[in-house]
């Protein structure tokens, strides 16, 4: 028997998790599944889902832990689950996994799936949150039918740190709509939008401006790349696309470091293909990363990548083949890798070509949807 009616639960997500859900929901609907989503009513994600014709269940699901609002959300989700005959409850991220699984137990729903998108435990997270998450996950994993991780690194973390059985975890890599990257916009025209002069070497990134993205280390690397007296100074520009809670601090840091002329903060970019077309090298300096969708997009756009050696990034970026991996929180290593790659046009072209081949072979939406369907169908045999 094939499950048909699926409830997805997600917090007010931006960035990769938002893109993942939109692509997955559309792909599953095209496969004949009845997809409904529980999420905050006034989030940008909810607006996009409404535009695409999905049925929404508004819930007061907030990102940070909030005992009062979380209890209200659990009650709302329990009522949604009891009033509807869902075959599977599918939660995305730690917060949705917390309230969603408690609500599922109270509503008597057995078939629960949790997709783990990122590492919750990393150095910048306060110790009490780490302890609380570990305790909660050890209990809630007992009432979870299946776990999906977006990288093998995340799967290993759940097995080693939370004693979750390997057999109940399936790795399903994030997928993107590769058709958007079959033909890229003109590079010079794309650069005009950012005021970049012809012939310049441009490196950049797309990220939500949050602590785990490590953007402060990229800024610390910039003076080492194009500081006073550096011979590369006139030729290298830095583009940082995205928004988030740390944007004011990052802009202040750029001023403090004296690099405001070299760094362009573009804000939120809707045309990511155009943004990638303006770059020569893509940088992802994260200190924690499950599996970066923007990195897959950059690879599909034919860009060589320099990434932190964390989480699932080594599963995307092949050292010395499609890019370079550097230690996280290390501006010196990041700057050295940028200068090394920027000085070798042949390596840039070769790395970009190999990364593009890998993206088109392993990271399409269709593959992600097919593998998720297999997880759903496997629940029917439990």
C-alpha cells in the first residue's frame, strides 16, 4: 500500500531548508501524493506555498525555544493531526521535530519522519541548549519511525552521539532544479548590476547571515587577499549575498577592517543564477553545515568551490578535484586557498567543470524525491 496524504511541519525557514521543502513538496505532489504543510501563517514560506496551491495549516511555530508558544503549537498540531487522516507526519529541522513528534504521540500518529538538515551541536551553541537537545533527542528518537539526513556526516553524528540505530536513518541528499543551470546569464551583464568592472576576479558567497555560516572569517580573510600593498588588491572583489540577524555586525566588521570598498553586501538575491554568473569562485566558510544547497547550485553553475572542512561539505567538494577544503574558523587558510585558486585559471575551469558534472549526476530534485518516496513506502511495511 502506498501512503498518500502527508503532513509536512516546518518552522519559519529561510535559505536551504525553505528551498528544500518547496522542491520536495512540488516533486511529491507530481508523484501523486496529497501534500499539506503546517507552518506559521505569515512567513515568506507560507506565501510561496499558497501561491503554489498547497493546503496550509497555520501554527504558531517559532524558531527559538519558547515554552509557552511551543506548548500552544503542540496543541495546534495535535488538533490538525486528529482532524485529518494523515498517512505520514514529516517534520523538518530540530524545532519542528521537537513539537511535531510530541504532538504526534498525543494524537496517536505512528508514522513519523524527521529530516535533519543541520548540526544543532556546534561550538557557538550555548552548553545548556546542547544538553537540552541531546536529552530531548534521545527520548523522541524512540517515537520516530524514520530519520532522513541530508548528508552521511549527519547520519554518523546521530549514530555516534545519540545512539540512534543506523538502520532507521536514510541519507537523502538535497536536490535542486538543475534546469535553472542549463544555460547561465551573461557574466558581464550580471556583473553590471553590482558595479563590478570588466576583467576583475570576483569571489563570493550566498548565505543566511547567522553564526554557523562563518561569514566573519571570510571578512577576516579579505585584508589578507586585497589589503594595502597586496599585488592582487585591484583585481579581486568580494560579493556576499543574503540577509539575516548578523548583517549589521558584519557590515560594521567590514568598516572596522577597512575593507568596505572591496566587499559588496548585496542583500537578498532572487536571481541566484545571475548572481553565480557574476562570480569566478564560490566560498562557503561555514562552521556547521548539513549539506549546502547554495553550494550545489554554485557547482551546477560551473563554479570552483572553496569550503570549510565541516559536516557534509566534503561530500560535495572533492579536495583538489572540484575545489579546496580548509579548516573552519581559519581566515589565513581561507585567504591562501583563494589566492592559490585565483592565480590558476586552468584549475578554476577544471574544478568548475568537475563540480558541475557531479551536481548534475547526484543532486537533482528528481533523485531527492524518488529516495524520499522509498522512505515513505517503507513505512507501510513496518
